[in-house]
């Protein structure tokens, strides 16, 4: 696409309207309770401690968990895993997540201008900066590319994940957007039910020894852990990225979860 066409697309996406002949990412209703839907959770555990989870969902999700969790036990329709910390999405070459792309367009003036000369010693430090930079926390956006996020400084988990990925790549750190489930709720003994909901965050490459680790700019400052169940990464960062979003969300969100203490 030409620069003029790109600008037209981004302006239309920011306004929630698709230009003729192009498709902007779909925007959810502002009244939706969660960006990617709720996930029923039965049982009660402290997600900060190791626990066992059985997940029901599409075949792609069950197969992905089986490949990533060495302790996985599957009957085909569901899978049981031991959760004792963060388990990243399936391995991918970090070189595939270094460049500026249509979605993670960190080379655009809006991103460079917002970032200025800021440098960060860790991805967690960058997540604190991104959380502060997006000062309008709402669900009115569908899924904005990084330059639109930098311009509007508005959005929910997906905008935080996209901008953090752009900031990290601008610092030379491979990074990717991830979809999965976040387990929310009080700690064990508080007597209230856990809640699961579809969520987006970022994975940053930490080198051959440590591999990919999760960083969540909506809960900044510390690496993610057992509360985040990664499903799939956004690997299509082309102008047709909304198709990749739908595929990643479909492959990452279970229909229900049952948890138990280990």
C-alpha cells in the first residue's frame, strides 16, 4: 500500500470507519464486560501458588497446551495442566518479532515522538511507562495499531499490549502480542469466586536461556505468572491483522476451566 493509503486506513481505523475497499478491525460494543469475553471458572485456588487446571476448548487450544505443558493430560476435548508459573506461547524465532510492521509500527513519527529518548533497563520498566502513557483507560477501541495508540493514548488491554510490543522492539528487544486468559479474584480464604476473562498482553524475548516471558502493561512492574494462561500470539501483523486476531482469540479462549490446589 502507498503511504497515502496507509494514512487513510489509519485515520479511518482511529475513527472506527473503514475506507472503501479496506477492512478496519471490528470494534466491540463499549458496554461489553470484558474485551474478549468471560470464562467460567469452577473451584477455588490461590493463583499465586501452583495449581491444577482443566480446560475445555477448541481442538487447537487443547493441542497447544499439550505441546507446551510437559505435565499435560488430555482426553481430546479437554486438557489438565499443572500451573506453577508462566508458560509462554509456542516457541517462535525472536527474529520474526524485531521489525516494524503494520501493527507494531514503531518506526512511525507518532510512536517515536511519544517515546522520545526514553530508555528502559527491563521490559517491566517499559510496561510501567506504557501504562502511564495510555492515560485514557476504556474499551472504546477495537484493536489499534501502535501509531494510533501513541496518538490517542487510549484503550484497553490490546492497546497496552500493542504499544508495549512497539516500545520494546524500538529498544531492540523482540516482542509479540499474546492472547489468553487472566484469572482474577481474591486470594484463597477470601471466600469469593474466581473469574476468568479473555485478555491480551505482551511477551518479550529474554535470550536463549530464559526464552519468552510475559509482561502485562495493564498490571505493570512485574513479570506475569500463573494468573496469565497464554493461548496464542498474534503472528499476522499485516494490514489484514484482524483475521489474525480472530484466529488467535478463537485458539486461546477456553469455554470453561476447573481448578484445584496441588
